[in-house]
């Protein structure tokens, strides 16, 4: 898929403030600093579309972007950031949970996992939450340029193996680098396929 346009629309503190759910939507979530905003900029080929930062906790609201006037991309705050107050963390968690459970046009949630690490309990727990809430998801391994290709692929495989211990169905996953544009074509192709499902009338 070619990206013809990418526009920032709105930042909402609550799901009620989000744009009308009349287009397919794709949310990006994962630990704080895992590379959500950078990945959105890489996919859309707009270096400054989503705000990125070297320090965690940059993204704080539900941020909608309109792509090609046909679908929405959503940048969400990261989970697991220790330095924000307990109260604020609780509020973010509730905001994310409400958003994911209530957004009827959400085609899939891309859960980002840092490809440099062994499986982390906080990520596996977040996937369990998604399962409990019946939220569809895919996995994106990030920052593949920061280790050797072999190591990034190994960590991805180990994560999927950890998932297999508790999941019957393993969703499609992608290995990416926002610096090298790795995985861009594959993810955009996947979104293009899902977009078709949204616009196809269900047959009786
Ligand atoms: P929060 O919004 O704070 O939760 O963070 P985020 O997940 O949106 O991460 P962000 O995109 O702001 O990136 C965090 C840091 O990682 C920045 O310093 C980025 O430059 C860096 N980064 C993100 N993706 C990549 C990547 O693929 N390769 C490398 N080398 N650095 C990356
Ligand atoms: Mg961010």
C-alpha cells in the first residue's frame, strides 16, 4: 500500500472523544519507550507525525491519525512506566482498557515487543488482558537494528514459544526497525487486507 496522506486528527483523554468509528482503525500499544510513535512515523513515512522521545511516558492520550482518508492509526500511551504516579497509571490503564473494549471499528491492536529482550512478564500479562477482553491483536517486534538479525529473530521466536504455553492460536507477527524501515511493506500489506474486510458488507 502506498501512503498518500497522513494527518494528525485529535488527542482524546477518553474513548468518548474519539472520531466517529466510521473507518477501520489500528491501535499501537506496548511498554513505554518500546517504539510505538517511531513505528507509526516509519509506516506513514512522516518523520514528525507522532511525537517520539528518548524518555518514557511521552504519549499520554488516545491520538488519532487519518491515513489516505481511508483508515485511522492510533498512538496510545505505553504501559509499565514506573515514574508516573500510581493515580495517573491507574487512569491510563482504565483509559486504554475502555478504548480497546469499546472501539467497535478496531480491526486489530498491534502489540509492540522490544526484540532485544527475553519475554517480559508485563507483556505476557497485557496479552492475557487482551484475551480476557476479546480484543484482536498482532505482535510487532521493534528495534531489530539494535541487535544482530540472528538475535532479534531468536528473541522473537522465544517470545512466541512463551505465548504457545498459554495460547492455542498464535497471531501473525512482524519484526521491525523504525530506523531501517524493516517490516514496513509487510505491515502495510496486512492493514490493506484488513481494510477490505471493513468495507465488505457481511453476506447473509
Ligand atoms: P512512549 O510514548 O513514551 O510510551 O514511547 P514510544 O513507545 O512511543 O517510543 P518512541 O517511539 O518515542 O521511541 C522511544 C525511543 O526509542 C526513541 O529514542 C526512539 O528514537 C527509539 N527507537 C524507536 N524505534 C526504534 C528503532 O526501530 N530503532 C532504534 N535504533 N531506535 C528506536
Ligand atoms: Mg509514544
